[in-house]
C-alpha cells in the first residue's frame, strides 16, 4: 500500500488589519533626467481627517546641470541653480511625513525610488512609511484605463496642471479623498494598494 504523499496545505493566515490614524501624505517629484537622484521639484500635501492640513513645495537644485525633461515639466537649470539642494530641504519633508500612515503617489514606485535615491545621495535615512499607489487605486475603483494622472483627474473632475509638482501632489491627495467619499475604508485601501517593500541591495 502506497503512503499518502500529498502535502497538507497550511491554512491561510487572516489578514491583519492595520491600525490607522487617517493621516497620510501625498508626494510628487519631478526629475531633471533619468537619474533617480536628480529631483528638481517636490511637493507634499498632508491630509488628516479628510482635510489638507499642511503642504510644502520647493524647487530643488540637483547635483548636476544636465536637464533632459524640461520639455515635460518646463523646469531648467536656470530655474533651480539658486534653489536649495535636496539635503537642505529634507528636514522640511521629513517633518511632514514622519507620522503618516502612508505616502501616496501616482505611480508610487517612481516617487519612492526618487526619494530613496535622494536620501541615499545625501546620507539621510529614507521614509519608513509605506508607499501607496493611486494608479492601482484608481484603476480598481473606477476602472479608469489608461490611468495617467491626467486621465484620472479628468474622470474625477480634479483640477490639474500636469507635471507641476504641487498640482500633481494635490491631485493625488484628492484621488484618495474621492475614494473615501465612495465609501472605501482607509484600512482596505492600505491593504490593497500599498507597495511591497523594495528589495534589499546586495552587499
């Protein structure tokens, strides 16, 4: 008689619902070129209890003069050459995102990689809060395809000056608030649309 070799499946662990405060930050970066540490503009909107309670926007002087994306966002070296570096404005950003449940961004993997690269370049510890992607949220909630920020903003009637960091960050915050108006819980949004932690770099 053959022994039963079927493996017993382990029961799925129930999802642990996070304890959230209802405080999040929407963030947007513009970069000078393809280098992730070339941030030339940033904006952060802090939302608490469905209300924008703080905001911060600044141009940034990247570590080199080369600009490849001026045709997208309109920013040139002359616009930023007298502006603070990322290291100089990081305390202003860090203070605002320190006690948030998550950082929201449209195409969040991009903004997370910019933030992490700029922090690494300036020897600052990156944000500990997870990133939440409003591309995924908008696609699943309203079935918006394509799901560029301009498409989502148009569908939800959110004013937008695309590729302006402040306007983009504000629109991202509004997408979350529109989802809340639709009845979605922060906890469900958090569980479904936060990014997995980035892979650790090999030594």
